């Protein structure tokens, strides 16, 4: 998987020197873990975009915090988890955007490490931690895949077909997606992979030690993955669409 030759706009600004943006869409059922995730991530970036999905009111702990933008997902198109990509519509200059989930324990060097990976790749990639490599016969998104779980060690960076959108980063103008154009709002990982492949951007899982990222919880019944296990047909069709882009 090779990236086509392209360049990061904003000449004179290195990727390491760009503004660092984090974006998170969080469900009301995850308020306890979200409260733990936010300060860790906020300490690593210049600004955090927060999209509240299913909240009647904003959590009290957000009051008075600077360097955050808070919106209800229902007020910006009801895009659910996909709403976090709306932050790209607000950026006026290239920035490093780190996507975040509300149920992962992120280390204090999470953003630094992903920025470093982007710097080495000159911005010509999407980098992340959780990855999937699809395997023949390419019939099932769930079964025909090798998963590089974000909690597991990876000795060397690895090309993958799909990165988990809650553990990835990219340069904003290189992957200027608009989630409002997506047909569904529960397929971020595969849609981002398709848009990245169309732009010639490989997806790279970064090297890391065992347990660099850890889950607060997994297999929650309200998760997108739980819904995928019930009906993976749309994901499997999109998987084959992605693979066709390689030929």
C-alpha cells in the first residue's frame, strides 16, 4: 500500500508545529469514562471538539473549561459518532486531528506519538493504533480479517486496510472528509479508509508496547461493534468497495 505523491499545504509549517486538535463523540451512557478521558486528551492538544450524543444537557464538569467546543450531536445533523468529523468544517488552516473514543485509557504521549508518526510520513498517511487487515475470501467484514488490537504490542509499523477511527490521527487538509455525505453514521472506520484510499493515503498502525492503550470497557451493548455483529452486510459491501480501489 503506497501513498501517491502529494503535499501538505501550509508551507513553512512542519507537522510537529501544527495546531493539535482532538475530536470526540460521546454517548450519555459513557459519561463516567468520558470524564476520565477528557482531561488526559485535553492536556495534549490545543483544542478539543466534543459532540454530545443523547445528552439532554451538557455534563457539569465541562463548565468553565477553556479550549473546548461543545455541541449536541442532535443539533448538527444527528450524525452520532460520525459527528466528530464535523470539526474539519471549522478548521481554517491545516492541523493535526486526533480522533478519540470515550472508553479508552489513553497514555500521556498518545498525541505526541501519532504526530511523530505523521511527521515521519510527511503527512501522507492516516496513522493509528487499532487496525484491521482483510483476508480472503473477502466475504465477511467480521470473520475475514486479522485484527491488530489497540491493546496489543506491535513491534513495527504496519500497513492496514482500516484503522479504528477512535485511535487515529491525520493532517486535516489531507483527509478533509464531510460525514454529512456518508450514507450511514455507524461505519466511520470503513468510510474513512475508503476516503483515504481515494486520496492515496495509506493507513499505518504505529509500533507500540503491550498495553500502551487500554480499554475502560469492551463489548458494550450500545457500541457500534455490537450492532455490526448483528448485521455486518453493509460493512462487508463497503469492505469490498475499499479493496476494489487497490486495483
